[in-house]
């Protein structure tokens, strides 16, 4: 059975990559209240590599989570494994 998702809590991030012939769209689904996994690029910003954090906010290419010191902060999607294909 498919899981029902409350559409009001699903957000999208879209990065447009231009090349000579067209514009390619990379879209990532960001779910408020769902976990994301940090990668090693966030270690200098109070994130632990491989640790999961719950998404509590979303704005464009940034998500809000509670970091390792307990502070709610905004982080670029590039610091999370689920969105690496948008940046690398």
C-alpha cells in the first residue's frame, strides 16, 4: 500500500543547469518532518557525517534542522546525502 503524503507539507527545490542546447531541471522533494542524512561537508557546521536530522523548515535550496548543539539552523541542501546529485 502506498503511503499517503500531506501535500501541504511537501516542498520542492529546483536547480536549473544550463548547457549549450537546453536547460536541464533537477528537482528534489523535501518533506517537512522526514529525516535527511548529513554528509562530510557539514562537519564544520555542527553536523555529524552520516547522522539523520528531521527537516523542520524549507526555503528554496535550504532546509532548517536542529543541529548537534541543539540550535535550529538553515543549511544548504548540498550538506545532505539525499540531495548531492543536485550539486555534484
